[in-house]
C-alpha cells in the first residue's frame, strides 16, 4: 500500500480532561502502566495524575464537530473495507475537511484509527452505563460487560480488525492515543466492578483482564479462536478479581 503524503503541520489535539473522580484517576494510572509509563512502586492506586498526554488548547465547538465528522468517516470507511479502506484522502473527502486539516488533527492513519477505537469504546461505555450488566459478583459483571463489548465489535468485524491492527502497529508517537484506549477500557471494567477507589492489586487485575480481552479479540479476528473459547478465556481471567477482594471473595 503506497504511503500517503503527510503535510508538515502541528497536530490539533483536544485537551485531555483532567481525571476528577478516584476511579478516573485510577484508570489514568492503569493506562499509563499499560503503555509502559513509569510509576513508583509505592504509589497509591488513586494518586492524582495531571493528564495522560501533554496539555493542548481545548477545541472550539466548531473544531470538535469537525473532529467528530472525521472519526465518523473513519469508522464508516473501516466498516466497509477494513484497514486498507481507510485512506486519509478519502477520510478528508467524506468528512468534508481539507487534507491538511485532517493531518493537523491526526498525523497518520494509525493515529486516526486508534482514536477511532477510543471513540467506539467511549460509545460502548455510555451504552453499558445506561444498562449495567447483571451478575451477583464483580467477576461475573466484568465478564458479562466485556462479552457485550466483544459482541458489539463482532457485529462490525472489518471495523474491529482495522482498529486492532492500528493498535498493534502503533509506535511511541501514538502513545497518547493508545493510553486513552487503555484508560477507557479500564474505566469500563472498574464500572462493572462497582469500584470507585481500587487498590493496587485490583488495578493489576484490571490490567491483566484488559490485556486478555484485547488478545482474545486478536485471536478471534485471525480465526484462531471461536466465540465460545473467547467467552471461556474472559470468564477465566475475570476470576482474578476474586483474588483481590478481602478474604479472597468478590462482592
């Protein structure tokens, strides 16, 4: 696939919202750890973080609307033809923005698709909050939540494949966007657990669960695992939550 020309322009990125609740700060902490950022071993799970990416001016209402159009166009193209169908020129045309403007928002196709994944997860999170998962234990609720998210991606296999491939190809330049995906996944899991102030052990379990969910998605997309096997893997890893509860029992 021929490389697309990339205008030299400063990236226009939205300012990352400051983590406010303990759960949000914990999710940011877990996201940084998942992407390799260092943190002291003795640091508390709910230590406040300034932000998960460098501060930048907040977008205006018009800029935010433009960014939404770009992400929508990216998702639509990926849904129809997968990773290869997302060409920056076509995204620009579909979202009715100039190509140079698109590159100011997203420096590369990888940046765009990883941001698209974060956007899709945020949408799923909103849906899950409106209809929380059923389950007597935290482990059951998390497993049910992740399977619902998995099935949502299953309905759009081309889009799922494009986003996962981009996440896999992402290098250090895409770390802020990858961090946002990790943070969003962590927030989804913490909400299902019903935790506002997780312990370091619980955050460790959440990270392993998130990694397993991502790995299960990759193996399913590559045809190396069935939905039934994915469900078994997710339910198995969610049992880690039991080990982090007082007395070794989930609530």
